[in-house]
C-alpha cells in the first residue's frame, strides 16, 4: 500500500465519520425530515460517500466515532462549510435556519447562542465571504 493510499483512506474515513455525526444531529429528535434527507443526500455526494456506505451509516451512525473539532477555530471552519452548503442548497426560510441551528448545536456551540450564530453564518454565506472573513465575522459579532 502506498503512502497516498493511506492518506486517501484516512480522508475517506474522516468524511464518513463527519457524515455520521451530521446524521446523528439530523436524527436527534428521532425523525429525519424530507428536507434533512435531501440535505444528507447532497452532503453524501459532496463527501464522496457511496450509496452502500450511506445506507449503512443511516442504519448504524452510532458506530462511528464523534470527532468534534478540537478548537474554536476548527469549529468555525466546519460551520463555514456547513453554512455554505445549507445556503447553496436553497433550503428556504425557517427550514434553512432551523437546520443550521441543529448543526451548530452538534458542533458544540452553546444552545443559547445558536440562533444568533446561525443568523450571522447565513448572512456571511449569502455574502460569499472567504473563510478568514467568515471567522472574523463570527468572532466579532458581539462587538
């Protein structure tokens, strides 16, 4: 096995674990709605999750380890990716906001603040800012 094969398999496993964590968040209320399912379908495609892997993860998402971001900046990087995905997916109005709030809680943001964080993240995604501007915007939203 070559070095690049090791990197690819590690990257693939990380994507699967990340996807499983998002499935866990989507299923936190015991139901995956049609809109959440549509989002998961598109996310699986973007993360290169095969149909078989997708079905296995939906059935057994709890078997995947939760790899939470280890720092606030890493949490913001994941939020940046997810906010852009939610925005691009044209999930309209309250569903868009509600989904991002659930994902914010799953990323470890304080549940008392997720409404404000989701508002700001969606506004920045709408403006199509880069990662650094996004992080600065979220960090300075209380100033």
